[in-house]
């Protein structure tokens, strides 16, 4: 039975929450490094340094609170500019990275079944994520989550990155309920949990390491996504 203080919507971060981004990123970055070493005569160490410098320069150009900082096409354009190489190779580098990452992606155990269960419980299910929309759509499709969510909010759409409250407010608006009826689930204490709490939402920290690390007062800690429907039902 839904009570006056019941959770009516659950919003998830995407990367490292519904799937293991770090595990998918590793082979994608290796492929990119191999490409740069082969095509531009760099050592792996030199490429890593150039990549970091390009990330820093992109942040300087567009600011930190902007989805463009995640745009790998622009990042590789900046990298090639620094190398004095033709920027026409940037789309090739971006396609290589994203195709490798998408092929390596796998949802966390029980993630898709958990989304289905939440919707069966009558809850709205959404995604609130920092990133450009096109890549996040592709990820959701690839892991089989797209047809199991009701709405999506990206930092590109709201022109602000978590923990900026504008992204959380947009999630609540799309969910059609007050922020305190929304539960936000994410892997970052700073961006997801603190941001959600500051915006008046409830929050759950997804921490699958199971190392006993402490979360934040007022927020749940989840080691398994499959536990979430039961936690909500028991409220």
C-alpha cells in the first residue's frame, strides 16, 4: 500500500551504478592507446600524459559544470591540436573508444530484473546522469535498460552536472512527484548521494565492494541492486 510518505519514484545514476563503467573503460582505453602509439609514434606513457593534458585543457575551455567535459570527440580534437596532428583523426578515435566500450558493457548482476520489479511495484523509474545524451542512450540500449525506464535526465539536457540541484529537480519534475518522494541511487557519495540529499531527495549509495565503508547519515548503503525492491517494500 502506498502511504503519504512512500517513495513514488526511483532515479538511478548510470555509469558504475547499473553497469561497471571501469571494467568497460579499461579495454576501450587500451584500444585507444594502441591506436595512438601506432599512428602517432607515442609511447603508452606519453599518450596517457597527453590524454590527461587534453582533459585538463577541455575543462579549462568549457568549465567543470558542463556535459561537454565528457565529449570524447572534442577531447581528442584537443589532444590532436596539442600534438600538431590533423584533427580529422578525432572522429576515428572517438568511434574506436565508444565501440569498444559498448561491446564490453555488461549490466551489474540483477540490475535489469531489479528495474522490472520496481515498475511492477508501481514506481516510476528514471535515470539521472552526467554525460552527453547520445552516449547515455546507447549505453541504456546496450545493457537492455532502455525499455525498462520511464524517463532520462542528462547533464547535457539541464546544462549542469551533478551535484548541481538542477539535475535532481529535473528528475523529480519528470517523475511527477515531490523530491522527497524520490529515491536517488548512485555510486558517488559526492555527486549522487550528497547532491540528492541537498535537493531534498532520499538517497542510496550503491557500493558493491562490500568493504564496510560508511555511507552518509540519512542515506541507505546498497551492496546489491537486487536488494533495493525489498528495502523499499519494507518501508
